[in-house]
C-alpha cells in the first residue's frame, strides 16, 4: 500500500512578503524594490515537539499562540529590515530594530487598552455594577467585536495595508494549492479562494466568542461569593484567563477544521471566514511568486521533491496564519 504523509504548514503576511512555517524550517520571502525576491530560511522545532508534556489540549493552544507571536515579530523585523535597507541603507536598518521593539510594545499596550479594557469600561457605564454577569459580558463582547471590526475596516483603506492583505491572500492561495497537491505555480494558486477555514483571523473570532462565555462564568462565581464586581476586579480576574481562552479557542477551531464537511462545524467557521473578506484581498501573480518562494524554502528541497513525486500532501496548521499590521501602517 502506498502511504502518503501529511505535512502541516502555516504562515503570515509581512511587509511586501510572506512568512511560511513547515515542520523543520521557517522561511520569510520579501520582494525588494528592484523586483528581486530575497528569502531568509531558519531551522525550527516547535516547543510542542521538543517538550511533549506541553502538547495537551488547551495548553498547546496557548503555547502555539505565544510561539507564533514571537516568530511573527521576528519575520516582520526581517521584512522591515529589507525595506529599510532598500530605502535608507544600513544605518536605518539598525534603527529599525529598536523602533520595531518600541512599536510592538506600544501596539500591544494600545491593543489591550482598546480591545480589552475599553469594552469593559464602556460596559460599566452602560450597565450597573450588579448587572447579570451574562448580560454584562455579552454587551462587553459586542462592544469588543464592533470596535475590532471598525479598526480592521478603517485600516483596510490604507494603501500599505491593502498590499499586506493581498499578501495574506497569496499565502492562503499558495497553501490551498499545496493542500490540493497542485504544482506550486502562481497560475495554479490564483484559482483558489483567499478564505481559509483555519486562518488566524478565524482564531481571533473564536477567541472573542469564547471569551464571552468564559468571562461570564468567572464573573458569576465571583458575584455569587462576593456580590457586585468592579472594573478593576474584572480586569484582575479576566487577564490571567486569556491564555486559557486562547487554548480553548485553539481546540474549537481545530475540531471545526477537522470536521469542516459537517454543517454544524461550518456554522462555527462562518464568522471567521466572513472576517477574512476584510483581511484578505486577491493578490497578483508577483505576490503569489513571493508566497510560493517562502513555502518552497520552508519545505526544503527534499520535501519539495517528495511533494512533486506525490509522496506527501499538505494541510494548514491551526491559527498559524496571521497578518501583522502594526509596522506596515
């Protein structure tokens, strides 16, 4: 019997490029101002592979998310360095490392403030302190979702972000071609949709929905024991559970992706797919060339050869597809 092994890949869009992660390597491909595609490839072993005790439900989701945030920031740094080198030379490249760290810290702080603290603060103004925990967190979750959608729609009109979203689409299309065992060419990849059920955008929607349920349960237990809950106490209770919520969301999206052929699973995936209509755009063939270059480099010559010989097939890993917006604005 001819057994075909499955290779899991994932990635994200970066500035004028795409990062791809395969089982043994990470590759970031960037289109330079002169049209050349430059690729940086690094060996990689997931902490989930290295430390098997972490590869358990819920825990693995939190670990994978942290891992991809680190990898994503490093890939974004590389793409920024390439762009800065083209426009301002090596001196600017050194400065960009410091500016990226500062930008990441500031963006993280603003993100927590706007999308986490903000909705809670607004909800405390709309509802009394002793409001039902389920009602409060439903309203808070609604505010959070509306604010997040407004943010994405607003930045989608920026020219740099439009190109970033096109590279996001190119990443999806190239992975679809890989999953479908097509020859890795732009002409083949461009025929696929830019919407992928296991994208990190879908993961974000799962996190928002799951947070409403988890926070409501936490608040309910606190209020039963201590009475009305203040804004400060909500923050103190909710923040530590964010990694747990990420882990639960990871498991849910993994199950939904596995059973995507069933109607119930598709219902769970629809919000994330709809959101991708904002965060992905149709790429051109040159952008697909970059995505495919990153994918091939991450796979390496041996895996590419096995793929061309039909000995392996592909799938996209849960929530590894993300799109970075902070440094491209």
